[in-house]
C-alpha cells in the first residue's frame, strides 16, 4: 500500500530543495548515510536509560550505537563527557540549566534581539520564566560583543551561569575571555555552539572545550548531522547532566537519531570535513564582500563565520518583504531582527544569510558572488513579479549544476 498523498509531498520537497538556493544559516543537507540511519529500524526501539543501564530489554544494538556516538563526540570535541540523547537544542539547554542551576538563579546571556537564542532567557520561553535573566548584547557602534562590557555586567550582576553562544552573530566568539569572566565572578560557563559546531570541528572557530563547564549543540547545522542535539561537559557535571536529560526532561531517546548522530560524528572526523568547514567561511566572506559591493549594510561590517546579518533599512523594504521576494526568486532566507532594531520580530529590518547548505552542494567563492548579485537584483526589483520569475530561472540553472544528492539522480528519495 502506498501513501500517494504523502509521497507526492516528499517528492515535491525534494524538488524544492534541489531547485532553490538555501541560505538559511541553520540548515544543511545531511548525507544519505545520515538519512538512512534516521530511517533505520532503530526507530522501533525503546531504551529509557543509558547504555548498560536500560529499563527495557533488547538494547544490545541501541547501546552499541549510543556508545559509538558518545565516544566519537568526546574525541571530536575533546571533552570528558557527552550525552547524545537530547531531541533538540531547546531540551539540551533546558537540561543544562536544570543540571547547573536552582530555580530563580541568575543567568547572564546574549539578548535574543542582538543574536541570542530563545532559550537564552527570552521572556516568552521557559528559560525566561524559570530563571532571572540579565543580558549582554553587541555594541551599537561595532555590532560586536564587547568583552569589557560583558565583564562589567558580570561583575555587577554576579550571575550563577554565563551563556556564550548565538544564533545570529556573524563574528567569532571569544570563549576564552568568557571563561575568564565566569571564573572571576564564580559563575558556570555554558557555551551553546549549535551554529558553529562544524566550524569548531573543522578548526575554523576557537573551541570552548578548555573553558566551558557545559557545551550544548544541535547536530544538524554546520555539523551536518540529523535533527537533534548533544550536551558535552566536564567530568564533574556528567552525572547531573545525564540525570537532567533522563529522567529529568526526556523519556525514551530516539535511537535511530542517535545512530545518525554517530554517523555524522564519524563524517566530521574525516579530512574532507575540514575542507568543507574552511569553504563555509570562505563562501560567507565572498558573499559578504559581494553584498557590500552591492550597497548592502552588514551588521558588524562582515563575517568571521558561516553567517551574515543584513540590515535592509537603507534599501526601502523590510526583512519580511525581502524574504518573500527572494523566495519568489528561488532564494530561501529568513527575516531577522538586527541589533537595536526599531521594528518587530515578525516584520524586522533584516535578513540572515548562511553558507553551510550551499557549501555542502559544492558552491565556491565565485558561485557566492553570483548568488550575491542575484540577491541584489531581487531586492532591487522586489515588487516586480516577472523580474523575480526571471531570476528564479537563473537560480534553477545554477542549482542544476549542483545536484542535491548526485548519487540518486533526479528522483532522489
Ligand atoms: N532555529 C534555529 C536557527 O535558525 O538559528 C535556532 O534554534
């Protein structure tokens, strides 16, 4: 029996992914091996507990898969302990907070409006409801985090936990300085490396491992694994972290996804991954240079990592209008607040662009310049449907030269 209705949806999504230029900074294309592990029979298993200590029988192979993922994560990120069970980044951060804090403790973290994450203390999120939050942000002049200012706030507020990490920050994060400040004020340091995990593995960004008490990450962004997350930590926090994940906030782990994390961690340990990671940054710089040449204003003036934050205030349209127009042209981005934005999150002044997905498809610097020119054309003609359609034709041609899963041919699912 075939579910024709859903098969149609899945084929259509393959077509959409194949025929569009994906600049969502948090997305990527996992390998077929990762996708196969996701859809493996481990999806059928229940295994509350941890390897060697499960509540259900029949976990020999679930244990082996989870142990592989744990061993690989520890080796790759050079950490004492890894918990590979968190279903996503939010529960990973939640478990880390529960492990390190009591209810009502104070957290110092990056403001969502300046590039932080919802789970870093936003009022509408559990983190902002259960803990007292104080924020640091970026400087108005530079668009960058000023470590002296972070230190001043930390000394004044004396938080129990400092969170370093972001979802829309185009610059390198100085984990070492965060570590020093945390030590000085007697706080724990949590680094949320969800966006940059793949860059850290590839040597393109400073690793927080020597400085952080706990490191959380998703596994599907620059790391290019399955949708999911992990928590890594120093030995002394291992028990508390494991207890916070299970039975604290999760029940049965997703064994198929854990297997896929093991695959992704293996792939990330291969020499090609370093090249891919370097190319992500080269591509982001090439796109940033092109956009500047085309008169765009970039927050912080450029990028050190995989993402670019464009402030469209000088272009006469909002981030929402830009993302809708770009989608018509086959270019997929997300609207984004820019620091000190005077607009709202649902109609902000900016867009966020990232290069991991295109890098996986083999785009190089010269391709990124072309992408920048197409973005510019689309923004200049954002109200002209036929112009956007013509650009979409160009996008399809470019995409054809970079097949999503070349091994699978045209109907790859
Ligand atoms: N939604 C993710 C992002 O796009 O950055 C963060 O959770």
